[in-house]
C-alpha cells in the first residue's frame, strides 16, 4: 500500500507496556490511588484531626500517681527514718472563662477545612489525570497526521527521482523535493518523541513511572453536551460550595476562636481536686484524704498575652484578606471557564465541524482522482483529514477539561444540587 495503516504507524517505536488498552474511566479511577500528592493531603487532614483530638482532651479528668522512696533525719526523732509516700491525685477543670471551648471550636473548624482542601485536591488531581490522558491521544493523532504528510513527501521525492533521470525536472527541483521530505521526516520523528514524552507524563501522574501505556482509547465524552446554566446561577453555587473558599472561611472562623481563646487566658480557672495519700511517717500536716476547689487567676502575665493576641489577630486579618482575594479570583476564573465552554461549544466546535464536511468532500474528490492515478492528491487529502480530526478532538478534549474545571470550582456539580430540590 502507498500509505501506512494505523498499525504500521507504530513500527519502530520502543516496546511499551503490553497492558490492555487504557481508558479514561480507568485513569480517573486512580484519583484516590496512592500518590505523593494524595498522601500529603491526607497527612495534613490527619494532622488537623490529631490537633482536634488534643484540644478536646485538654479538659479531660487528670489522674496522677506520685510515689517516693526516701529517708531523712528529723530533729524530733533524732536519727534517720524512712519517709516514704504515695499519693493519688484527681483533678478536673470546671470553668476556664471559655478558653477550652474556643480552642476546641478552632480545631474543629481547622479539621473541617483540611477535609475540604483534600476534596479540592481530588478535583484538581482528576483534572490533571484527564489532561495527561488527552495529551497522549493528541500526540497519537499528531503522529498519524505527520506520518501521512511524510509519506506524501516521500512519494513526490521518489517520483521526482525518476523524472529527474528522464530530464523532466531540474536538479534543484528534485533537491527541493528531497529537502521537503527530510523536513517532514524530522517532524514525524519529533512527533514520535512527543508520543513517548506524553506517555511518560501520564505514567508519572499515575504513580507508575516506566509503565508506559501502549494503547489509549478515545472516550465518547457525552458530558460535553450538557446544559450550561446562566453565569449568575453558577456564581451563587460557587459562593456556597467552592471547597477552597469554604476551607478559608473555616480557617478564618478558627482564627476568630483562637483570638477569643487568648483573650480568655487572662480569666479565672476553677478546678476540682481530690487526693488520697499514704505515708510511712505521720505528721500533723499530712492528710490521707482531701478534696477541694481551686481558683487559679493569672493577675499578670507580662506581655505574653499581648504578643499572643497580636499574632492571632494578624492571622485572622490575613485569612480574611486571603478569603476576599480568593473570592475575586474564583469569580474571574468561573467567568473565564463559562466563556470558554460557550466559545468551544458554540463557535469552535461548529467551525471544526464545517471544516470536517469540507475535508470529507475533498477526500471523496481525491479518491475519484485516485482512480485516475493521481495518488499524491489522495495522500494529501488523507493527511489533511487526519489534521481535521486532530483539531476536532482537541476541541472536545478542551471542552471536557473546561467542564471538569467548572465542576471543581462549584465543589458539587450543579446537576446534583438541582436533583436534590
């Protein structure tokens, strides 16, 4: 055959993984698979949970056992005598001016914020997986088109060699054909390199470096045709459900509670205490059993409270500013994504489809001419058809990624919210 088939396009490529054809569904199923980025997010969430557990324990009942083996000289006894003791102390804070509740509330909000950040990480990782998968598909399509163009250039150069020997074209004309063939051959080799490169990037994001997929399946992407709501509806949904914005707001609330906790540290603390003791030497000042209420009121802590208050207040102001700035950036990102979806679906897709119709007509004409032995025209038409398919699929992949970014911005897909109504 004059032009290589799709299977022959891969002759000469390195031996890749011989696993089953890789689908988009299989790639997206790896979103929660062990990966450094996923483990880092999970560790942050676990750290926040540990801080919450620690804060909740600060008001727990405290039980302490103290035991001592010792000997000492007492003037009343006139000699050394054992003075062993054992004490069991139980203590529980009753009131602390609200410091414990403020700290517990702060850590609860921080734990919820960490969970939302983990949710956003999953959405961003899903987008990355999709993008790397689509890059492989586009690299394969580009390689197929470049192979067709190279084949056409080779035929022209090979035919030119015969024409040159017959004196029908000059040497410079023949050399121009050879230069064009070598240029397209180099472009095809570069496309081959990009195929390996994109597969390596996909394997890396799947946390399987070196396990390069040999075949990927072009997805149908039915979600590209879903209805696009009005921008104002999307903006309201984003404001209520965006995980990054919600996480920052929770962190801001936690900072407010930490400010309240520092303010309460100057207040009184009331605690109940009970103790049982056993002593080897009896004295009039030792009780075997005792219980009471302790009042602890720090009257002055120097400038420590002022320093802690200034730090927590500055942290609160920083988080509030970050939340306001993020809200502005998210609004613009949402608008850009909304406009991108409209442009891709209503303009670029229709343009590509119109060009595809024109290319199909040109290919049919070239096939008719092929019957008249005009093989080169058929080759060019087939190559340009491959380019048209590349452009068509590129639009669909960009549209799918735009929808994925939209879903990530909204936190919960808006279709799910409407179903719950």
